[in-house]
C-alpha cells in the first residue's frame, strides 16, 4: 500500500489513558491547522503546542520533533483515504449515470480535503515528497486501480491496457486540478476549479464508458396525451396522485412510464 508500512510509530511514547490519547489528537489537529496556515517549514513546535492549548514540554512527551508529528499525520491520512474508498465501494457508484457518478466521486474526494490533515498531506506530497516516511506513489496508484475497476464495471469489453490508461489520465488530471484548487485562498475560485473536474472527466470518458455503452436505463413518466415528460403533481383524486401536463395543459391520473436511455 505505502512504503514503510511496517515502520515503527512516530510517537515517542504511546498514550495509555484516554486523557493522553486526547492530548495527542489535539496536538495533531493543531499541527494540521498550523501547517495549513503557514506551511511546514515556517511552523514551529511552540506554535503547535500553543494552538493545541498545551505546554511544549507536554508535546515533547509524545513527539520528539516536528517531523514526527508530520509522520503521525501521514498515518491519519492513510486511514481517511482507506475509509473513503470503502464508502465509495459500498455505494456502488458505477451503477449511476456517468455524470452523476463523477460528480459524486468528486464531492466525496472534496470532503476528504475539507480536513486539514488530508489537505496538508496532499499539498506537501507534491511539493516536498522527501518529507514522507509512509506515503508514496502507491497511494496514487491505488486511486488509479480503483477507478479502473469502476470503468471495467461500466464497460467490461474495454481492453485492460486502455482501461488502465483512461483511469491514469483521469486521476493525474484531477490531482493537478485539486492541487491548484487547494492552493487557492479564494474559496469561490477553489470551488470553480473543483467543479470543472466532473465535466472534464465526462467529456473524456463518454466514448468509452458513457451511459449508452453502460446501458443505464431509467423510467420517465410522460403525458398520455402528448407524450411530454414535463409533468407536475396536481393534488389527489380518490386517493390517487393526479398530474398536470405543462405542455398540453391536460390533467390525468395514470401517466405512461417510458424507459429511456440516459
């Protein structure tokens, strides 16, 4: 999964009581906030201790230096990424229409980076990779493999090499945009950049795993008089839902259900 997966803990000593565990969690949360604000190089252990509301001596009881704190954050990020992939797998996003699937994927990844720990890890990985002890390119490869598996589920006829290439292009392109977005202090501009990712990926992937290829079908209600899908609910009659066609203006109880390929 990552390099040095079995390396020893960066903690100087493991907290045995809940109070000590909470102190470590506060220190890591404070470090993430400080690194996020001023960067790793400019941050000091005194700033981190102050943000955590503890004495710097207490910080040193658990962490020998700033690098050890950073390495502990690596492990937190790995756990959060693993939880993300597990959640997405459980949701079976691949069954959704392509654009909806991509939007949900981007939203899920965006929520990951709302947390300072993951935000710091992502930015630092692309600017100071030598600082990492646990995370390496295998995490990016994991994302590529994950997306490749989704593409296979959408179109099993795709050759393996082509499917892997599509996934690699999507992941690297998305990472570049995410990195640019995370560096923005203007939240509105950050959001605009992230919102472009599903559109770019959909345009690129549609010829290979688009909805017609995937065979995604949905049921659409249409007017029995003019076949327009522009319907609105219009009260109830004898316990049944009534509808009003916005195209022809006629009312009815039983619309036609028509299967349509998205």
